[in-house]
């Protein structure tokens, strides 16, 4: 079903226009190679900062000097041709266009601001999240019970949870609740009221739901009592994290615990939250800096100035890294040196979802402690490189400690540095010999970039062109306490357009093969 726009074009007409644009582009842009080397500074024009003097959405980079694909369609009145028709509740009933299937790699907090809005685009989304968080109440659970960290997964599940009726909202309030941070005694008193079923948070939760949730909370409590040598700290603890830990230790499977949580929270059918790694063991993240120093733990890499047990992590104030991050890797629980490096394989379900995705999205989040930990796993780079679909990088609207130093030039990281870091992670550059490196080009991993208007990251368009990134589009954003935030509707519109253009290109006849030169 087509959107009711004036002057709609047939898919054949759009195909002709896009083919014409592609011919102009190929005539002016010779093929270039890239084998893991970072670009050397050349006579580039000054980098373009998005939003300078513009009042409407603009194209940051225009490879061939004409319209890019999106604005070509827009100028001819076919901006959303072939895209699903959406209303406030999501895709319309009876739509004859298949919902696009997305795989999203993102941070546990940053992407939450738009996660609920993705349902307006499609309900078929697989969110891939790391399990290496070592801060907040997650750190206390891992310290006493071991196992993978579930804080980011719990956060995304709650953001996707159903709120359509009073009971659904009551369940979400309960699982999103944090115990008192004022004192250990107050937090413990609250916890006992909750686990015994007497707390006011249970109001509105039916008996079947209450018995199910309480069963796992009671099991969690029994588990921490068994570890008599470790005194558990309830201060600021997340009830959702406690539920997750109880379900995981009872079912002996993180994925089974996620399945149980998604059913209790009534997450829409088709939406999945997947751990990047399937493990029941504690796993540690480490960063190797340019000078060879190794930093251990997400907390130490991302925000060392915050108390490791603090519930509210403030990333708005950070100290610059003395040396840029060269790579991210995993350590076993046995030690903190490079000799203890391990090479986990990607979750098979993530690989399966990538094999059938209509688009792959690198969402907002901490580059080295949220995105890259999901990409360095064996099998992920191979799967993404093999797919001929849009691979969209959404740049952050804030600068942080992890991006405060670049390997390619003095100062903070630019857009090309982010692309290169993602490429290095997926190619497993610098990893141990037992996993092997890949040598794919950046354009095999990233095909387009969405930039927040007024964002702090410099868009070095000429270097991006050298890397083969053909589309960089600015998206409407709004000022925030720190940096800027994407306007959710504008961001979803751009993701929809990316899917439309890819579908139009896939339906065009294949050109005859060109001789190798």
C-alpha cells in the first residue's frame, strides 16, 4: 500500500532514476582499495559540520554532485514509495508490503530513547546487546553469583514492554523499580516486602503473574543466601535484574531467562533481545591502548570517575584518554593480562538473524564498550560482510571518553574514525591468531551514515568517500542536557527510506559484468 503522496511514481520509474544516478556516480568515482590501513592526511577540504546555516534536512555528503537517492525520490514526490504505511500504533493492518526485518547493535541506554519508536517502522527487530557490563547493581549480582551481566538486556526489554493495559503497566513498574539508595537498611526492608508479596508495587498484578514473578525473585534470594561468605548489597538494586538473575540460575540459561522475561513483560511478537554471547560464565572486557597499556572492565574504560557500584552513571563529565584505544577484546575470569585473552563465538541466533535481515543497524551507544564488544565475535564479521542490504551507522549525539582520542590524527574521533573502528572490530584486527583476521573493506560493513543535526562529531566527508561510504544523511535532532538527541520520527523516516532505496535497487536488472582492471 502506497503512502498518499502526490505525484507517486511506479517502481520502474524510480528504478530508472536511481540507475541514472548510479551511472553518474560510477563515472566520477573510480574504485579504490582498502586493506586495514587508516587513511593518511592528504589535501582534503575542511570537514563539514552538519547543520551549519541550514533550516531543513540536508545531505551531508553528495558523491556525484546531484541528488542523493533519498532526495531524488523526494524531489519527484515519491519519498516513501513502497514503504509500509504506518500509524501511531505501528504498521497498518492489511498492508501488502512485508515488514522489514532489522538487526540492531546498540548500547543498553543510548538507543532506548528511540527503541519504542522502531515499532512504528517494524516489529521484526532483533536487538543485540553485550553481556560485559560491570557497573551498577549488575556488578553486585555478578560479584556474588557470577554469570554474564544482564543490565543492558533488562533495560531494553523494559523499554519494549507492553503498556496497553493496567496490568501490563503494573508489571513494568515492578520490574523497572529500584530499591532505595538512601541506606542499606531501607533497601533491604523494601526488598523483603517485595519478595514476600506485600509491597504496594504488586497492586494491579494478577495472581498468576504475581506467582510467576515471585517464584524467580524467591529463587534469587535463596541463591544469595547460599553464598554466606558474600554479603549482598541491595542498595539501589534493580528488581528486574534480580528477576533476570533468578530466572537464569533456575533455568541455567541466559536465553531461557530472556524468553521468560519477554513473556512476563509482554514484548511484541517478532521483537527479540539477544545476548551477543551465549555463556553462563562471567566475562570481562578489556581495551588495549595505542601505547600497549591494557584497561580491564567496561567501567574503567568508559567512566572510571564514577563509583563502580553507583546506580546512576554520569557520562557527561569525563577525562580524555591519554592514548587512543587500539582494540577491544575479552578476558577470562582467571586473569587481567593479554595472556588471558579469550575469543568467544557469536550467539548462533544472532548469526541466524543476520542471515535474513533486510537492514543492519549500528545504533547509538558507547563505541568501544557497547557496540564493538558485539562485533569482535567470531562469525559476526563474516555474516555482515556477506549480506547485500543497507548497513546503517547512526552516529552518537554526544562525545564521550571512549572517542576522545583518535588513532589517525590528534584530537577527538571523527566520523571516519568510527567507521574504521567498526571495520577493525568486525575484521578482528589485532586479535589472537586462533580466531583469524578478516580483510574486508569498510564499505562491506557500513553503507550509509545517519548524522544528528548539530552533533559534536566531525563529518570528514572526503575521507568517508575514500572509504566507499556513499550516503551520509543529516537527521533532525533536538538539543539535550548533553549534546543532541535524534528526533525519533525523523530517524525512523530515514531508516524506512534506506529500506525503500535498497528494495528499489534490488529489483533493477543486474548490469553486465565489467572486466577487471
